[in-house]
C-alpha cells in the first residue's frame, strides 16, 4: 500500500514542477513578447455591422504591424488581439472591461463604437489606469470626463457643424465669394435639432444672416411647402439634416421649383445613403456633404489600403473602419516610444503622440495629436461634392484642401 | 397674394392624391366594416409594380395603368378570398370582426418585409421620364405637372367608383351588402363574392394612386406607412365609407399642409392636421359626409 502512494507522490511532484516551469515560462514570454489589446465592440445586435467592420480593420492593421516586425523597442513584441462582444449594451461593456483588465491582464483597451457603451466603460479603464483608445464614438462627453487614460481619434459630435462652417469660410476665400444669407432646414428629431442649435451659434459668430430656420417632419409626403419657403427666403447657402427619403424628395423638389442657391450642404445621414445618388440623379449635382472619410481621399496609401480591405472583406473602408485601422498604428507608435508594458508608460507615450505619417495615416487630416482631454485635436471631417466627371454622379473629396482629389476643381457657387 | 394662391393650388393637387390613396380604405371599410391596416402596403405594392413597369418599358407612367389596375384588382380580390375570408367566416357572428383587423395588420408586416427581402431597403425614383420634374409656369406660379395629372386621376377615379356604385347592378349589390349583409344574403347576393370584388376595387384604386405618386415620389418598402396615417385621418374627416368625402378630406389636409408652413413651422402645420382629426372625432365623428347613424 505504501509504494503506489509514493509513486503517485513523485509523479505529482514532477507534474507540479513541470507546470510551474511552463507557467513561469509562459508568463516570461507574455511579459517580453506580447502586447495584449482588449477590444470591446458590438459584434451582435443592431450595430453588429459596424462592429464587424471595425474588427476587420483592426485585424488588417495588426497583421501588417506584426508582419513588419512588431514593436521593435520591445524586442519585436507582437500585438495580440482579444475581442469581446458588447452587444451595444453599456453594462456588458463595463463587465467585459473588468474581465479584460483583471483576468486577461490586457495592456490596452479599445472600443466601443456606441457612445452609450464607451462612456461608462472608459470609467473602468480610468479606475485601473489602463489606457483606453477610442477609435470612434462621437459623443462629446466621452473626452470631457476629466479622465487621464482616454484617447479619442475621431472627431466629436460638435465638430461636424464646426467643419461645415470652416468649409464655408474656406470656400469664400478660395473663390473670393461672399456668402451672407444662410438657411437651416432639418429633420425634426434629436439629430436635426442638435445640429441646428450649433449652427445658430456658429452663424452668429461667423456673422451670417439666418433667413430661415425650419424643422420639418421626416415623414412628410410633400416637401414643396418647405421648398417654397426656402425659395422665398432666398438664401445663399442651405444647410440640411435629412434622412434618406426626405433627402431625395428635397433634392428633387428643389430642382423642380428651380431654387437658385450658391451652395447646398448636407450633414451625412440621408445624403450619404447609398441610394441617394441613384434616386436623386442629376438633381444632386454640385451638392456638398460632410463625411468622416471617403475612398478617394488624396493621401498616400489610402487607395492601396482600401483596395486591400475591399479584396479581403468585400466592401470599402468607411469612417468607422478607417479610425479603427489608424488606432492600431497609433497604438504601435506609442508602444514603440514607451518601450515598456507598464500602463503608466504607455499612457505617457500615448499622451505625447504626434503621428503625422506612416501606413495608418490615411485620414483626411495631417496628424494625430491628443490634447489634455485625450481628444485628437487635428481630427476633422471631409467635405465631398457630388459631381459627374465622366463616370456618372460620384462623391468627390474637396476639403480639407490637402485631401482634395488630385485634379478636381470644386464647382462653387452652384451654376 | 400670388404665394397663397400657388400654395393653395399645390395643396389641392397634392391633397386630391392623398384622397385617392384613402379611397380604397374608405370603400373597403364601407363594405366589409373592417379597417384595412394593410392598405398602405397595397399602395406600396402598386408603386413597385408601376416603378418596374415604367423603368423596364420606359413608357409614360400613366400608360402603366393598363397593367397596374388589373394586377392590383386581382391581387386584392385573391388576398381577400384566400387570406381574409376564412377569418371572416370564423367570426361570422360578429358585426365588426376584430380578428380580421389583426389579419390585415399581419398582411401589412408580411408585405413590407417581403418587399424588403426581395428589393432591399433602397430608395428608388424613376429617371428619364416625360413627367419627372415637369413644371407648369402660370403667371409667376410654378405648378407641378405630375401632381396635375394626379389630381385629374383622383377626380376621375372617384367619379368612376361613385357612378359604378350608383348605376350598375353590381354597385347596387355592393351597397346592399354594405347596408345589411344579412338582408342582402337573403336577397340572393353572395356576400363573400361582393367582399372579394370590393376589396379588389379598393386595391385597384390604391394601384391608381401608386401610379400618380411614382413620377415624383420615392419607392421604398415602408412607403405605405407614411400614406396610411394620412389615409386614416382623411377617412375620418370625409366620413367613413364616403367616396367624395375621401377626396375632399384629402384636399383639406393638403391645403393645411401646403399653406400652413408659410405662416408657421412645418411641424406645427402637421400638428394642426392631427388637431383637426381629434376635433372631428369629438364634434362630428361621422365626418363631413358620413352617415350620422350607424345602420
């Protein structure tokens, strides 16, 4: 009876030693060779489609970074991606952040696309001091919580309207035109009314005269009364916030009633809907629209990155996926400079980011640099003009000027 | 004021088209005593039929009526015969069968989602067409030509349906059934045959409305819902079951929608429409031309 027990004892002792050795070894490996990135994004539920786009873009970027030798200052450490599904639910995001930090011991977190999820989840990261990169979640308040560990790459909500007015100013300068009278027409929801509030402020500051401020129900079946109002107010510029059906109807009705304007500016949404160009056709010509990113952005590598992405996943890069792609390069750049896996050092490195070139910089603006709140202060949006330059109506990037499609001269004012 | 005149004309034109979309709703209610929640979806189906007919043939939109009217009539006829009739029979003892209303709601969801599956969520408008974007200039006023066509179609359709109900023996049978289906049955009128025909005619008028809309409006799977809501208001305003009331009710709403925004925000003009709806329900629930006492 004694012998077997002894044998078992020996065996287990050997096993124990082996386990310890292996365990220690893997811990050593993890500390030296791997940067663990925890990604909390919606992979099911209503936002699953954009969540998947973000995941694909991250995968593509990380593959490129790792193939190029990983983080050289960490001995060629590879980026290792961990994904979890937020289901677009704030409580799920918070719980997964806790798990990533405590169980998976991630070095950096990214996410969460839905502003409602990002907002509470960044608070978890802040509590543990783990850096949190937000590629895109647009609610202003995310970087206005006084947190030290939050870094947002995309432009925030209030910058959309800011850029629409900056664009107007730049066009006035470039074409030596004077715009005075401005009209706001917007769908009667949170989105439209929120934009209109900000427009009013900007118009006051910019010394424009607001000749019409008109909300309309997005379910309207006849927009000719609104178009008549626009015509009679006779503005130089018309700013719009519309959903798809009303964007098409407005564009067609404006053309029917021969309303003469110097510029029409959309706010994405309905004007960026894939069926808008087809349904509005020639009537959409010369219209301007604001977007996060457009496939023709005149930046080195943008076209190639989009082609690679499209051949792998079957669709074009968009604002969301470009920000996610860039986020991985921002992280790699920070890790290179931090040369450490200590969250404090990584945070320091992120805070001093000034990334102006490299494979990830395919966005319309010049550099990624975070202000004190962690907001990328250079982030801006791009303006496109809808025009036909021989291949049917298409969206052509015109602003900022250094991102403008090569050889394209914007048509302004509208003929 | 030339502006007011211009807006009033636009309101009357657009409103008559609203009335036309509600014509089938009021007809079906008058005969079957059932609120057809699928009516907007029938309009949507008509719009898709008209859209494809115009796009594929390149013909004048109103020529497609030759196709749209019979297709929609048969669609309505068999929808009632196959889907709705069995439920009716199961509830034959009840005067206003609630389950039939629920079935029409089901038909609405099925049609909208089937369209979404088949054609996708895209918004479509017909291009390159003799009616698209045409405007008539009249002493400084701009009047939409496609809406003018729609107005004529609405008035003619309403007149034709009215004459059909008044002057033909089939029309008399339909009216008899709507007055008292039991007595009508005793007189040898086949109740369910009449229901099928009434539903078919109602659906065909939705098809005509669809043809009037296609030249200037978008086609998409949930387009029916937008017109459905207006349809209910118009039917209450004009009086349930009244053909002329539907067209006039439509015109009233059209004028409020068109002239109102010139004096206030468009969202307020919409508020007035709903306010009027409530006022009528309180003060004159039978509408402008409805029968005061239920028979």
